[in-house]
C-alpha cells in the first residue's frame, strides 16, 4: 500500500518537476521525490553575479527512519552520483561532503545522512556572465527497512543580473560549516598516526590532542582500505578528555602507495586529514 | 491390479484436481536482494530458513546489480536479476527495492516481513494457480524438462542456482563477519513456450549447482514449478 503510494508520488512529483523546469528561474528548483526522500537544487544567489563560479547545493530531505549515503557509503548503499554534463555553461563541479554519521545495521557499517543534508557544490562556468542552466542527473539511495535506488533529473536556470544572496544561501552556508576542514580549524592537533601492518589484523592508531574543549565521543571514518568501512575506533581518552587515542581495526592491509583519508567527527566538529598507510 | 489402483487415484484426483496439484507444486518465493544492501540480511536469513524448512516452497535469491558500488560488486549479482525485478516493479507499480519478495509472481512485499510473506505463501497455496505439471530431471550434462498438458500459455524458464554460499558480509573483506545465503540464482533463461499441449525439452545443464523450472503465464504469475529431482504433479 505504501509502496503503491510511492509509485504514484514519484509520477506526480516528476510531472510537477517537468512543469516547474520551464519556469524555474530562481534560487531553488522543484523538489523531486516522494514520502521517503526528496531532493532539489539550490543556488546561493538569485541571479548570476560577476565571477566564474556559482555556489549551489543539492538539498536532501529524508522522512523519519530513512537515510542516504556519504561519498564512501560503507559496507552497503551507494553514494550519490551526479552527472552535470546536460548543463549549459558549466565546465566542472566540486561537491563538498558534510560529515556523516555512523549507522551499524546487522554488522554492516554505513556512513549516512539522515533528516536533512545539503551537499554544497561549486559550479565552474565556461563563460562568466552568461546564463546558466543546471541539469543534475542524480542517482542515489535511501534506506530504512528497505533500500530504494532513486534517479532524479534536477534542473535550474540562473540568469545574469544583480547579485545578492538568495533565500537558500543560508542553507548552503550552514552546510559548508559542517564540511570537515583542517584539524587546526577544529581545534585538534594530530599528534601521531601509524599503521601496525600485521597481516591478520592490521590496526590504525591515531593520537589526538584537543586545544580547546575535551573530546566527547570521537569517531573516525577511514577511507582507502578495501571497499567497506572499518568499524568505529576503540577510544581511550586522557588528560581530562583533552587527548584521545583512536584504534581502528582495518579489514585488510592498506595499499602502500596511497595515504588513508581520515575523517574525525566529535560532538559537532569534524576534521579531515591523511595518514601514511605504511 | 496396479492399473486399477492408478485409475482410482486418477479418479480421486479428478474429483479435486486443484487440491491435488496445490499439494504437489512448490510455491515460488523470489527474493530480490544484494550484499550491498544494509536492509537485506534479515530477508536473506528468512529465505535460507525457507530453503531448509519448507519443502512446499521453492525459494530463489536474485542478487540485483544496482547496489554494486564503485570498485565493488556483489559476486552473485546479475543483470538478469535486475531486469526480472524491473518487470515486477512495472507490473506492481512499486518500482525496484531490496529486499523484495515476490510470491508466485502475484504480489511483491518487503522481504523481511515474515508475516506478510507467510500469509502470501498460504494465499498462493489456496489459490493454487497451476496450469500444468512440470518435471525436471538431470541426464548427464543435460536437463530433461517435461511440461504436461493443460489450459493456457506460458514461458518456460530454466533457472540454475547455487544451494549455499558464505561470504564476507557487505563489502568488508577479511573482517570475520560473514553471511550465509541460500539458493542463489546464477542463471535464468527462457527455454520454450508452452501452449497447452504436453512437451519435452532437453537443455544444457545451466550455470548453477541445482535447477528449477518455472512456468510463467503471460500476466507474469507463476502457474507451474518444479525443482530438479522433486518431480512434478499428477
């Protein structure tokens, strides 16, 4: 019953979206989705200001109990994949990824977004000052007790004109603040990282020091080891929470020629850094 | 003496042909799943239970391709599984998702909801849509398929499957976390069209350790099924 409604919802919103496409000259495209998940394109300005880039975002809303995926989804799921090639006057894109949260289901490690997330995107224009038509062909997933693959074509036209921030600019700004930056910016010092390359069970050890507030419940997302996602670290806090030793069991020995990408999340702050694998 | 016995059996069967057939053909339970789906392990476990505990059910696990990620692929995923689910999704109007269980080609439901699936299996047994008896036997490197006479038309599908595989759960390797899955479909192929008259086919043994044959009516509902060695009805 719910599924039948879902089918109808998709058709309705798809129909609505295609009507909206014709007239969408604003800082937000139409929502495309259903009662589980919906997504739309937003831009930080109503019109194209001077400059060769356009700040945009992919805004997702998930119904209660549903989640979507980070760039490295983990043991299951798929990351959102966007094809911008149907756009006009866009040469390339840079997507930023807000820090994910960890969801463990039946031993499967998932790095996910729930409720609401904006993926900030910088779009690079071929020709500054010329009109832009954004077309994002998006493939993504949403899961609860089922996992559903979605495909959405999102479009939004932005004409040159007086700049000024849009109503949606605040959403993009807020999302940028949740994108992991440097450890220093998060008030964290990376004291040491090392991989103990035991063949049976290699481990990654990361020593951290917090310069301002104590660590609360640090988690570490390790990218670059196999295709899955290592489980959450064992955490040993010291010095009143100002130091932390994170120990992660790696599922396999990381490749020697590429550093691991580590994303640290803790109590609203996040940082990204790398560690030499060997 | 023996022939009289057979005749009287036929007579009894003639009195309630539906009941006789219903008892003898397994209800086909198709699970659409993937190792790259976090919601799927409970449904995988359920299908495995059906495969070991229910002789009246033919469970088949189709591993779809759409959760194959960058640099990772469910080793049992195949395009034919994705396509088969896509056809069901169009017919039922609910799209594709995992885990989905389709019972006798008649209804799709969330694959981990045991009570829904159990009820659908009972409904299928009562409805007993059986157009023809089917048997399949192994004959060297070939399988011999017999479809009896009956009313209606249908596609004859030859399905090869592996009885059980244990693999690392999800995409993690060497993590020590494993998942055992049953009746994993490795191949599916339409081998003939049935139009009411009895027919025999000889086919190459398909990819997979075991074999099932399914008769699919034009509306997609399953109206005949047999598994290697289990024979057919009547």
